[in-house]
């Protein structure tokens, strides 16, 4: 009796009930891995199994939930706060069904007469130009980032043995 080899399996092809690594889940959802880690901090309902060394394994229900969250955030235009509200009001099962395409959710409502981006771009501004308010907000955020970088640099110097902190404002 001749030996018949089984059909070669695609190594990426897994059972529908198999756990997924963070790379597999991220590839499946078409988002970077750091986005999944960030969503874990913002959505308490996302709880992958963590093994030794902190490796994450996502159950099929976790992937469905993440797919639903992705649909709310990227597809429907919800903010994180809005998506958290949907999870609170309608529950995990509903958001999972949105991820599987079994349920739909309306796009977030925008108050009458207000454009979603009207606070960032003026009506008569050229595409890509920011309103003065948005420019000011981004400038303030940039200053905060510079302050954070200075703090991190100071902490790095302290960790390297220079244990004397510098005076505030001196970098």
C-alpha cells in the first residue's frame, strides 16, 4: 500500500477554536500589535490569557470582541469613550456580534449643524490647515511631550549613577 501524504496545511491556518498569539490577532484584525495592547488598557472586557513571560493568547471570543471594537473605532468613527459606552449599554455579546457582522450599530451622532471635524479645520481653510484653536491645542500637547522627554532624560541620568536631580526647569 503506497504512502499518501496529507495535503500540506497553511501554517497560519488554525482551527476556529484555537487561541491566537498577539501577532496572529493583530494580523487578522489588520492593526499593529501595540494597538491591541493599548485597547487592553482602555477596555476592561479585553482580557487575553497571559502565559509565562507575559505572552498573550487571545480566545476566539476575544478576537471577536476586538474585531467589534475595531469596527466601532475605525469603521463607525466612535471615540474610545463612545465605544466604551456601547460596551456598557449593549454588552460584550453585542459588540462581538458587530465584529462578526451579525449586528450593526449606527454611527455616532453629531449635534445638528456641527461637522465632526469642525473644531480642527475651519470651513474656509485650505485642506490640511488647522484652526487656531486646534493649532494651540497641538502646540500645548507638543510642550507636554517636551516636558516628558526632559523628565525621562533626567530619570535616565539618575539611573546611570548621576543620582543628583537637577533643579526644576533645568535640562
